[in-house]
């Protein structure tokens, strides 16, 4: 991977996903829980080639 690819992965996973959800873990089964799962799934699908994202 290039430095730019790693930068983009870290930005999207940390600065977008983690910052969005870090202080509000939703209850299972709630609408927010479904959004949380969807957001994480989209990142895992987008970066399936990166073991840092899918593990």
C-alpha cells in the first residue's frame, strides 16, 4: 500500500467512524445500532484488502 492509501484508511476509520461513534455506543437492535453496523460494514467492504480494517 502507498502512504496515501494508508492515510485515507486511517482518516476514514479513525477521524470519521471512530470519532462519530466513540462516545455513543448504541443499544443493540436500535436504529443507531443498525447505522453503526452499516457504517462499519461499509468500511470493511471498502478496505477488505487491509487487515487493519477487517480484523
